[in-house]
């Protein structure tokens, strides 16, 4: 799967809505809860961050990301 820049996601949200995409960047913040984790990602393509919600039941590597 090709990488999608975060700026593209915000610029053309209708095209990417409901689809699985791959983004690369750095984690700006992680808020770890019991059942979910909120991860903020930035790739430098725009000033806005992408917030991702990780469900602990379905995402096996959540502990590695949140550590």
C-alpha cells in the first residue's frame, strides 16, 4: 500500500473516507486508556495532526506503540 501524506487526507477527505491508508510520521502524543489509545501523528506535510484511535481488542501492537 502506498503512503498517503496527512495533508492529502485533509485536502481530499471524500476520496479517502472509509478506506484503509498508510501514513508515516512521528508520534506527537499518546494518551493511553484501558480499552483504547489516542495517538497523534504528524508527517511534516501540514501543520495539522492526524489523531488515530487504537482499539486494544483489535490492534495487537498497541502496547508497543504506547510504550
